[in-house]
């Protein structure tokens, strides 16, 4: 099984590990709820070095990014990042990614760990003149998230963090390590994702924990990362996004720019938009005791209406929440549904998304 460069620190902290797409990753240290609250209230540090990094280079790099992704790469300037999707010709999702424009001829794509090899092969197949390099082994990646994240990071870098807008990045030194520092994240809190040489990741992890000690920083595992992203209704590949689901069904129409020229999946998605989608991803709050999980069936008046894609007990809200696909007939806010949990139907209600939004 693969291990990140930060693995020795996780082991020393007594982390509990899980197999995550072939990576031995920390799911929790002191406990998922404690780590979740640390990120919402103070700061949490995640090791996400298992994520993949694929670079497109050359005069064709920008055009190929536009052909491969659904968002508008042409809107990016140097130092800007963009959430986007790789799609199949059918409109199904290959992966959700972050595109970083380093220069007009260099784009760094951050992809999901379990999809790295698949994505790389897909991009190479459609490179159309661009040079494509899988740089995943070169990078360590840490995510520092929470209301105190910027204050902590400021202690170990001279980068002007307060001048870096959301979804922008700069390159500079962090705790003496050369790094790309992106104002992005996957928790619903303000924070940073830091890409550094793999050999520096362990030292950077320790430096950030030391810098954040007085601010109450906590190492946070994948368990808290999942509850945090679910409260914010951020999709997870393999759950809300798959090769069988489209961005329009997932509520990601804002990431699909039909006016940027052709891209893989455009024709299918355009047809789906014209006809209308037959199912929607909705947010659900359980109105009776019970916690739903991926795959649980959703019913309306004993008629099967869809299935849950993610579910948990929200540490912030104190309620059981879920995301799931339901037939469009039952997507409206306030619709009463039932989720089958261990053979019994438990009441749930369709609610607006996200479940949680941080204060401005």
C-alpha cells in the first residue's frame, strides 16, 4: 500500500489508518468529531499528499485544457485556480479537479488520488499536441483549514496571504520550503492548500503544527474531512460524482460553460440541458432518528425515488444529513421522503444546500 511522506508523523501521533484508494491514510487521530470542530472553530491540518498532480505544458496546453474540461480555462490568469470537471463523451464525470494556471503554457491539475492513473491516461489520450507529465510523486500536499489558518500560515511565510484572493495561488517559501500556496480548500472554511516537494512535506507538516500550537491547531484525518465537506455539500468522486452521473444532475451546471467552444461531453450535456435532467442531487435532513449511508434507498410514499450518495451525523448541526439522487418529481425543498435504514423507512426532508455555510 502507498504511504505519503508524512506517514511517520501520523504513526507517531497514534493515527488510526484506513486503505483509501490504495493509500494507507490517517482517518482520525483523537477522534473525528474533535478534529471536525477544530477545523470549524480554530484550524486543522490535513495531509493530502495522496492527491495527484498532472501538468500540461507547451503552446497547446491552454487549448487542450479547454478541450478536456467543462469550465472556462480562458478566464484564468497566471496565479489563478479553477474548479472544473473532466467528462466522458456521454457527459458522465471522469473526475473533478482543480486547474492551476502557472503560465499560459503551464497548467497544473490537482486530481483525486484514486483517479490519478485513470486521469493521466485520459489526458494523454486527448493531449492533442500538449506535453503531459504525471508529477504526483514529486509533490507533498498539505491542507491548512479553519478560521485561524491564515494567521498560522503567516508565521512561517513571507507571502502576502491577505492579498491572495480565493482561488488564487502564489509560489514562495513556507518554513524554508519552496511551495505553491493556493487559497483553496475542501472543508467549507477559509484556508490554504500547500504543494511542496515530497521530500519537504514531513518538515513542513511539523513546522505548521508547531506554528499553530498556540492557536489550537489539530491534525485532522480523512474522517473529519468527509464530515466537513458533506456539511458544505461538496461532492466526492465515487459518491456524488461517477461516470454514470453528469454535472447537471449533480447541481454543477455552474461549472459547465457551453459558450467556450467544444469540450469532451459538451454535446451530451447540451442535449441533457435541453431535454431536462430526470434526477437531481438533493440535500436531506433526517426528521426521525437514524443515519443514512451511501447506497441506502430513498422512497416517496413507498415508491422508490432514488438513493443516498453520502450520509453522516453532522457534528456542527447536530442532525443526520445526507446527499442523494432522487427523481426530479421529488427534488423540491420541503418534500417528505423516507430512507430505508436496516429494513425500516426513516423520515427525511429535502432541504436547501449547503447544510453549512461559514459566516462572512
